[in-house]
C-alpha cells in the first residue's frame, strides 16, 4: 500500500532541495499558466493547488497602506541612528506585522515586501530623500542589508518576508523622472551606485530588486543589461526582478524606446525583468502583450521559464508549498504590540540629532515651556507610512514634565470677495460667499516652503481642497494621498488683491487651476482671468500669539519642518534648501523675546538653517519620528537619554553649493561629503553628545599591506565627562597619490559605543585592503593602486581627531595600450558630453549634442618612432609608429579633432569628418591619417560640432 505522502508531487516535499522543487513545479505548468505568473497578481492554478499570489507590500519603515500598524521613524531618521542592529530589529518587527496582516488577508497583504530603498542620498533636494539611509553608498548598503535581514528573518528554511531593494539604478530625481537620463560614468556606477545595492544581495538578506523609472545613459533602467551582467553576479542565489508601478508601458509610450508594447515587454524579459507591475490587479493586457511577443518570436518558452523560475523562487522561499507554516502563530497581537511601541520609541530616540548646543541642553527642569510652531502638536505621516495607531507630539510629551503653553504660530485669516466672505458649510462640503464673520469664515494659513500653503478652516478643522471634479470644499484631513489637492499659492492679480492657485501635485505634473466663483460657490477654473480676486484680512497674527507665550516661558521650543507630502516628495524635487519663510520668521521673533529658545526641526531632508546656526542657542533635528516621536524628543531634551543621532548626509548652506540636480557624476562635480571642497553648514556624521570624549592611542597593525590583507585599526575612546554618554566612532580613509581623482575622505567603518562616566574602551575596525579598490578605466576592472592610505578617526567627516598611514603594495597602472580599440565611454575626464546607449541592449558610447565638448583618455602610449638596433652604436632601424586612427561613430555627420595634452591648445593629431549614418544605432568607421606623435600622452577628443556618437577609437600602424 502506498503512503499518501509518497503520492504528493515533488514540489510539495520540503525535504527536497528548493531548486529541485521549483523545477518539478515548472515542468507541470502549461505555457499559458507560466505567462500568468509574470504579472504582479499571479493567476491561480487550481489544478495544482496554486492559489493567488501578489508581489509588493509596502514596508519602508513599518507596514504601510493596509491599516493601523506601528509607525517607525522615516528611513533617513533610521540612517541617523548609525545603528544597523537597531535597524534590523525594526525590520524584524515590520515582518511580524506583515505576517499578522497576511494571516488576516493573504491575498491583500502579500509577503513580498517592497523595501528597503537603497538609493544613496546624492542630492538633498531629491523628493524621496526621506526614503534613503545615507549619502554614503557603503553605509546605505550596510543599513539596507540590516533592514532586509530583519524583514527576511530566515529561520534556516522559510523566510518571513521576501525583501525587495528599490530602485535599480541611478535614481535620484523626481522631475521628469520617466524621461530623464542619469549620466553614469563607469567609476561612479561601480564605486557609488553598485556599492549601495550590492551588500544586501551578496549577503543573501534581500532576494529581489525593483527597477527604477529613469533612464541610465539613455537606456530605460527597465531594460538595462546590468541586471544580468552585474547585479546577478553578486550572489549565487536567484534574484527576483520586479518593475516599478506602471513603468513597463512607459517603454513604448512616454519613453518611446520601443515601437510597441509586445516588443518592449520582450526586451524587458530578456534583460531580466521577471514581474510586471502594471494596471494594478488587472493582468489581462500585460499577459496579452507577452503572448503577442511569443507569437511574433520575440520571446520563446525558455525566456518565460527563466522568469517564472525566479517568481517561484520567492514563493518557495516563503514556504507557500510546505505542509506547515512556521509563522502561523503570529497574529493581530503583533500589530502595534507593546514591544513594537517600545522599539518605535527607541528608534526615534536614537535618531534625534543635536546639531548645536551652547549649554542650554539638557533642560534643567524649567517650570514653563512654550512649545511653538506648525509641528509643535502634530506627528506627520509620509506616503510610505502606516496609519498611526496613536501619536505622541512634542507638546504631549513635554506637558508630562512641565507646564506647557502652545501655539502653531500661523496666521488666522479671512478671505474676502466683493460679494462676501468665503464660508465653509457646516460639514465643509462646499464653500460659499456670506456676510458671516465667525469661525466658518476663518482659515489658518500654514507655510510649507516655496510659497506653498495649506489652508485650514477654523470651524471644520479641515483643509481647503480643490477637487478633481471642479468643486471646492473645506473637508479634507490635509495632504494624505498620492495626488495632493490641498496646497495653494497666492498670486497678485491687481493692486491689493490676489488669486488662489491650486498646486495640484500628481504624477509628474502640477496643475495650474485657480479658485473662482460661480453662482456664489467656489469652483476650480482653468484660467487666471476667471480667478476670483480676493482680499486677505488678518484675524489673528500667529507670530504675535507665539511671541506672547514665549515671553512668559522659561524655555521656548520652536518646532518646524516640512510636510512630507508638500514641497519635496515623490514626483517633486525641492527647488532650494530653505526653511519655510514663515517658520524662520517665527523663530526670529521668538528669539527676540526669549533667548532661551531651542529650534527643533522634524523633516524629511536637510535645511539651510544658516540664520538659526548663528543665533539659536540649540538646534535639534530628526526625521519624522513616527508614533513615539514626542516621547523620544522629550527624553533627549531633558537628558534622560544622550543625544545619539548623527547626520547621515551633509547639510549645506545653500543650494548653490550643489551641482545641477541631474548631474549624477559625484566625482567630476565634487559632490557628497566624499568630494565636497567647501565648508558645510553641518558635515556628514555630525552630532553632539551631552558627554565629552577623548581619543588616543590610534594603532594600525600593518605598516605595509597588499591585496588579500586585512588592516586592523584600533583607537582608545574615553568618556571624560561626569555623565554617561554615547559616541559614534567613525573611520575614514583617503588615498594619497593616484592616477585618478580620489575622495577627500571615505567612510570605512563606524561603531556606536555607550560609555559610563570615566569609562574607556578600545574600538577596533577591520578594513580589507581589497575594499580600498577603485575602478580603473585603463584596465577595465577594480584595482588596488600602489599608494599610501591615510586612515582617519573622526567624530564626523570633517572633525578628524587622529590619523595614521599605511603603505599599500598595490598595482601601478601602465599606459593605455593603443593596439586595442579605446572605448570612448572609458574616458578619464570630460566636458559637455553625455554617456548614451550604444544600442538598445548593451554598451555605452559618448554623445555630444553641441559643439565644444571633449573627452580625455589619459596616458596613451603612442610608442617611439625609432628603436636602437642591437650591435651597432649610432645605428638604428625605423619601427612603424601609429599612422592612422579610426573613429567608430553614428548619427549625423560631424567633425572630431584629436589633440594631445590640452583639449583646446594641444597639438592636433587628426581631424575626422564623420559620415552621416542612418541613425544613432547605425555605426560607421571613419579613418584618417594621424599626425606625428610619440611617447605617453593624454589624448583629447573634441567634438567640433554635433550631434554625434563616438563608440571607440582604433589606431593603426604603417604597413
């Protein structure tokens, strides 16, 4: 008699290897069933007992979008903790809450989670700054791996969730994000971008990757060859690749890269995409395009099998086909549990960063505190937050410790039209014109920067909302959805009057609609000439109220910051770094009457807080800290806990210090703390403790080292103060001497230590010499260069306290060999050119759209014109030198000039008139005679006119 277990298909046997189980199930599926698994919402296969499966549950800093769940601090705030173990704990707690929701609704709460975001914070104006851990790629990788490890919580057999890294690749701007291309030279690609994504995959902590909306070097990221040629080489496991929402259709539509969707979908699958996030829960169109690609021979069943295998890899990893669920006991009690509440408070506490302190902190038991500002009594949620189960504001927490008086400090206004005052109905559903003057006609005007306001009705306590149907109400809870309808700007339309323009923030656009009046009711109109001219009457001057409260208080705490869905958010980059004007004016006025004023900033990004830095006695920053933020803030302000946060990115004095938003080349543009030459407002890694620390006895265990060696760096750290404290010890390196430009400093390690008063501890770091490598364009690989490495211990990137040097016995890169073609994309310096796609599937070239651009290929070995002949003094034989050069080019006809030593004044070696080709992907060779040259020279190629694409240069010898 056969046991029923023996009759079970192999794919349901957990004792078998996972690859074997996946192969067994794959063999049982029909082609149609396989295609049905390539959409975000997998089609069930009832005959095999395969139920529905959905990719993509948002879990960036706690479970999001599904209901109440523990809201942990924003990711940028988690980065400020400089504590990977804490970040891992937050990930583990989030995984438990995902499972709780999954057990409640398995179809609605999938276990493939779309987190963490590991795009490094290259530019603080990026609208999604809140989603990243750090501007340092290595630190981002460490933190991302930690959060992934917590999310996955692998018990050795089954994962709790399947973490998905976002977003590959070179994604860091929101404006026109579907059509902008990130210019990515080889060094930046490998040393910065790859460095942030690789760790979580290499360690096995993340199992999936989401592709980004943008183009990279002119090619949509959703068809980048780097998925298969690079990313998948970082691990021996499968890597599941998902698209970002609605991005697949962009390939043939807004990006226009392919002629139609079947062609685009086929290219995406071949490039490594395994799952199409398109059309929400409606897969029919996507599956139809995939079937069309199969019918046209653009895909074959083997391509489908490869993608399906990776989908199944995730489902098997989550234990879907196992007889028992090891996590079945995780239920609703895990959601917002006391343990998770405590963890939320701990994470928020460790994130709070003291930027300046003239001695006013910690607070010395003030009797009366004025808590002022637009964020004094609110906790903000961002787009990827969960729903707050409760919130503790700054006012709430401080009121537990002292008498608190509070005001938002915003102006209360009346909006008056010639026919009456704008008046909200009792439920706020509509606004009309009346002769009333009470609360229904009064509005609080809240400034969120860039002259953008939310306008809250006093009677309804809800916000002005210009709805998509053209009606206007005052019944919104405020900006809370992806499409924001509740923000407005005031525009002068005639002397003394203004019009209200809605700043409707949607995907990729701002609407310019205006508030008008029709039949006595407010409506949205499309033209300013139809906008209602309004007078603004001040009912209550908010700053005056705040000043009066501050004057009578022992301490004033001004709490300012951003609204995470206004002026810097997904789809919208910031234009500057300024604190909203009304918020800074509030601080100035409060400081005038109370010198004991502390500035607290809660924000998704850095501010150029220049005036405050000069005048406020103390400045505290954190990201939006989640449900326990107020308690955490009070704990730090009162000194119950030391200030542990350290900045995960540089704070600049002005946006003028930053390169252009679309300049992704941090090396050439001197961007991020690694290359920045100026004096920041606050440096990367900065943060003050209430204790004092002394560093001594720096030791490095090698004076010389080479590839394969590890350096051990030790330093003694002592708490020299009379109170316990926390320090973040940071190790940086700088390569002294190199063929190419090197970072001024680069983070190599950090450790957060807690020292009792008077305690001393030795902190040890291990640095692999091979990790000191950089990408070399000559050899086309990562190399450790022969050099001296300066190892620096510091409190921040610019506060270096001790350093030592090590001789590295690395490589010395020789001259470029001209007997092989020189790829133009492997240049050492450039100006006025872009990296572009060589074709739609692989390769990069250099493109010049206008005249005057150039590239430099350094250390080209042109050889010698003569070689001494053996056996005869004074006699020699001629050896043919390089006499021709061939440029491989595409596009309209143009002219290239080859020079040595200087792009403008160097000796001209050749002028190449390039032929016009059929298109930018149709290449032709242009060969000309080369002028006399010998020795090792820097070769410059100047694009005299354009547009043209240069793929390579090849040099020939005389025959």
